[in-house]
C-alpha cells in the first residue's frame, strides 16, 4: 500500500507528510503484527541455537546502516574482516568509523547502564567537553631523547596531578560556556533533534497517538526521504 505524497516546506518546521485522515484500517494490522514480533524477539532468541550468531550479525548490519544514513557505503564483508584484523587493504576512514559504531554497540550490550550515564550520553552525542572524556585512558608520556639515552636528568612528572588539573580546566570551560549561553539547554540538545538540519522530534508530532512501531520508524525514515543520505542539510 502506498500513501499519497504531500508537498512540504523545507524552510520552517519540517514534518513527515501524512495523509489526513490517516487510514488506520489499512495500516493498523501490519503495524500490530510487527509490534508483536518485536516484543517476542527476545523470547525467541533466548532459546534459539543461533542467538549469538544472529546478535553478532545484527551488530555488523547496524554499523553498516549507520554509515549508510550518513552517505557512506561500507561492505558487510569488509567490516567483518576489519574486526578480525584480516583487512584485504588499508582500512578507509569510513570503515574505521563503522568499526567504532560496532564497538559502541557491543559496549552497550556489555554495560547496559553506560549508555544512559553522563559518560555514555556525552560519548554517544559526540560531546568533547562533556563527561565522555572523563573515563578516557591518558596517553603514556613519551620520554625525551636525552632521557631515553640516559643523558638527561629531568624531574618526574606527576601524571595523576596533571590529569586532575586537566579535568578542572575542562569543568571550568564547560561551566563558562553554560553561563554564557542565553538559550535553553533542552531546546539546543543534540539528543533531542539534529542540529545540522533541525529534524528529529518534528516528524513525531503527526504520529504521537499511533502505534509504537510507527512512532519509532518515522524519525528514521523521514530524514532520508527529505534530504537524502548524502545530503546532511
């Protein structure tokens, strides 16, 4: 079944074009079936002999799909080989980003509380000044040439104290930026909507009273249909 298209404006608030009234009689049953299948997926996988393989393949597929939404196509096989350190050639920047998405998915599964913690939210929202960098492992100090050859006598550096000073500087910079910001933090949060093109929560307005599957799929489909995967704005 195909829904009629409607012309929308790209300058003001963007909404996913939905027919009025929405033909729920035609779409309610397929949505209910899909909703029921998703609700029972964990139950089916819990007793399935292919559970681990299915989950692993889904992680790879989701990483490739995440890059596809940004306009970068990654071959499934290349990502599998890169994850196993069996690259056929030098990995590209896109392949490295896809592998970062893959590792993030695995960390979310291994540490369920990390994704909703301040550290996880800062890391997932690409906030360099947030809490995402607090659990990063500091890079080891590189000795100078004189020290490496035994000819120098440099004083030892207290790396723990230096790390604390860096954390204090980052905290001061963050609070200074928040105090100077005259807008609402909630209105500007990148977790609520996409800052690059102003899309995200707008498409949900037309399906707030609909099934959960429709509300979950709308923000994923509407950006790609409006701006294309290779046009981020």
